[in-house]
């Protein structure tokens, strides 16, 4: 494993975006030093953390490698591509341009179109400014999880690039993003109907140690059964 002193990962046990980065580190065989940022306790808006990421979101990654400026890297998709370029094997993107575009498109459907709608800051706004009660918030979550995963299902079931995983026979950025949505749905006890291809691919991902070790319930700070 790479010296963990090189990378500092600011994380939280439950979040979808942090899960993505953990899976990528695991696939690359790299172990960062993690710092728990208590989302529920409001640490995202602390002065100390806002100096690291003014958006007040996680994850954030600091690379202390030789010649690096130590400027924090933010946004999970950007961090995933950084890790893929820094540690090319195993590759998280296909070798061909069309394949790379397809994988990025599937990943963005999940990480850019679906996940942002169910984040804590969205919940805070809806419950404090839009009069959402718990039932309305849950209905909102179910609607957007279903919209995203059912659209993904349609693509995966119909496009020839789909294999054991979202694209071909090895996990890519798309699989990492898919799994990151499903694991959070499980925490919220939400199920989406009519997604057999998504469920099959999620099963394939969970057979890999890199995904299993990143499971939210196995992380520091997770509630113990």
C-alpha cells in the first residue's frame, strides 16, 4: 500500500460521494489517512473546514506528494479521475474515446443528476424554507432515486456496452457511482422497483473487496448494530 501520509481524505461514513472515493482508493491499492468530518454535527460549515472546501461539502483530498502544492482537491468525480491518472492500473475508464464518454455519461447521470438532489444541504433547505415535513422529504427522496435509477436501468438494459459491469467486464467510474447511490438508498431504507440490471451489476460490485471494504457500515463513525 502507498504511504498514507501522502493523502489526507476528509470524509464521513454515510455519504455517497465519500464512498466513491473510498472504492477508488481500494481499487488502486492506496490507503489515505482519513479525517472524519461530522456532517450531522455541522462540521461542514465550520470555519476550519470551509478553508479546505468553501462549498462545505465532502470529500476533500489533499495530496502531499513530492512537488504538490497541497491545494485541496474537491468533487468526487474529479478526485476519481485524478486517482485514475495518478495510478493508471487498474483503469477506471475504457481505452477508447466512445467508451470513456459512455462511462462518464453514466457516472454523471448518477453523481450529477441524481445524488445532488438528496444531499443534506438540499434537505435543510426544503425542511426550513419549503415547509417539507418528514413524509414530504421521504417522498422527494423516493422520487429522485427512482427517476435516476430507472433511467440508468433503461440505458444499461438496452445499450451494447453493458457487460458484467456497467461497461464491459471490469468496474469503472460508472459502477462506483452506481454503487454509491444504492448503498445510501439502503441506509434510508428506500427501494426502487423495476431495475434488475442495476441490481445484477450491484451484486457483481459487492463481490469485490474494494466495494465491500468501502461499505458505509464498516467505516469509522458508523452506528453499531
